[in-house]
């Protein structure tokens, strides 16, 4: 047998999303979707469900022989599996590196990242505008008094979160003159554990939202090329582009600054200075916003709780669980609304984030960077009809960060 390449002999799988699919005989298989779509063709390898537990062992620590001995899986089957993963770009190694480079070359050529999330409201500008305006028209006016420095808005799909998106953006009313918008997202599937920014724009039904080059230059002078470490993570991330249809409808095609922000409660894996930390980006953003001409808004693209079997819980979602989730959400939101961010982070730490709020990082950053006092405009949970089996509940909130 030919010598096995080192990255296949000690396989380390990239993040993927397992999706159940059926063949013509109604037999269920799992398609392993690559969130970054490195190959650019949308195709995913398909495996029998019984092989899924093996992938949790592919962490780059054991050889194929060791995995075979520990699990009883035939070595030939394991080799076939890692070959399929490698060819799909789902295995860390030379092929993944090549696909990442080719994907980023396509971004450089076009000048923008493209994700399906930007098309959430519609495939073209007219359709997207109509849908966003309908949701805005249905939202109640929070009738806030004072200047809004930023908002917290969801990043889940519009079917489950449209009402909350609308409440967040409705808060601006007619106060829609801005010079740039800083969007703080969550790095759901990328490899970077520090801050990940982008020098490129983002595609949408309204065309490309360009990056604010002058603002990025200001940040770059403070933090250097580390800002763009792991920039490839933006390929599969939706929390930035999901905001674009709302931004265009309310503010127009304004320059944006995109940053994926880690939780301040999770230390960097390596303290080698190669990546930008939470504290560094918060300080740099505060200074750059103060230095920049015109008005800068900050949007924290944030969801709250993630509860149910889809997220590892044993019990399907029912009415009582929904009440418990809302009670805790509102308790934690109350701490955030008080404006004492240290108390907020202390409560998250004390409770071990047991309801899996996924955007502690960007919510905290938005509060510190703007210095605004949060006001709650809307709280909601994904509707029952969107998940009749009770597999998953995601909650979200619309918050306005008001100038004190």
C-alpha cells in the first residue's frame, strides 16, 4: 500500500453541518455541508449516518491505525472516509489550503464576499426592498427619545426573527443619515479565535457594500495585519451579510466595517500576539470612531438562547421550556440593560452560559464601544410553527444603544 499522507493518517476534520438527505429508496444519509463552501460548487460529500461518530475522533491526535483499533472500524473504511473528506476540503491539510487560497482569490477578483444570507429577503433589489418594508411597516414604533448610537439585532433567518429585526431597525425612525456602519458579527464556523475583519466588501441584492477603506486604515495603523488573520472565515459566515438588506432599506448603500468578535470570556488559544484580542479591538474601535468624520453606527448581529435537542439538550421544546427560557433571557437582558457590563459578564460566567447565548462578544463590544445605554425594543422566540417537532428554540432581542 502506498504511504498515507500525514494529514490523512492523522486526520483533523474541519467544521461541517450534517444535513439529513434521502436517496430514491427513501434511505437516509448525511450530507456534510461545508459552511465556507470552499469548492464554490455547493456540493457536499454524503455518508451513512453510522459513520458520523467517527468524525468526532478526527481531531488530529490519533492515527488511522489507532482509530481503527479503538473503534473496530476497518482501516480501509477509514481511509475511504478521510479521502472523501479531504477531496471535499473538510480535512485540514494541503488540499484545504489550496481550496482556501482559490476561494480568497475569487473574493479578491470580485472585491467582495458572497453568502446566501444576503439574499434572505429576496433575489433582487425590488423583492428584497418590498419584503423589508412590509416587516418594518408591521413593527410598532418604540418611540425612543434621543440619539441612537447603535443597535442589537438578530442574525437568525427572517422567518424566525423578522419581527425582531424590524423592531431593531424601526427604532431609527427618520434618523437615517449615517456615514458608515460597523457590523459586529459572530464567528460561527471559522477557525479564527481572535477578531476577524475584512478588507473586502459584501455582495447583496443591492450590489456590493464596500468596506470603509479610511476607517480600516485607521484600525490597521493601530493593530496591523493581525486584523485580517483568518479573513477566510468570512466566506461562510452569515452574521454580517444578513444585516445588509435591512441596512440598505433603512440607510442606503453605506460603507461598512465588518468584524467577527469573540467572547471576552474565552481566552485566545495562543497568547502569541498573532491575532487581535477582544480588548484590543474594543479600544481601537472607540478611538477610530472618535477620529472618523461624520456619524458611525454600530450594529451587534446577535442571537440569544439556543435550546433543544438540535443543540445537545435531551428534552424537546414545549410550552414550559419556552417559559423557562424566556424567564432566564429576560433576567440576563435586565443585567445588560442596566449598563454594567461587568455584572453582565459575571452572570454569564456564573451560569456557564447554559442557554448558549451565542453573541456575548459582539453584544459586549457594542455596549463598550458606543458607551450607549441599552433599551429593549423587542424580545421574541422562534415561533412554534417553525419547528413543530420541538427540536430547537432560538431567542433574540432588539435593543437600541442610546446616547447618554
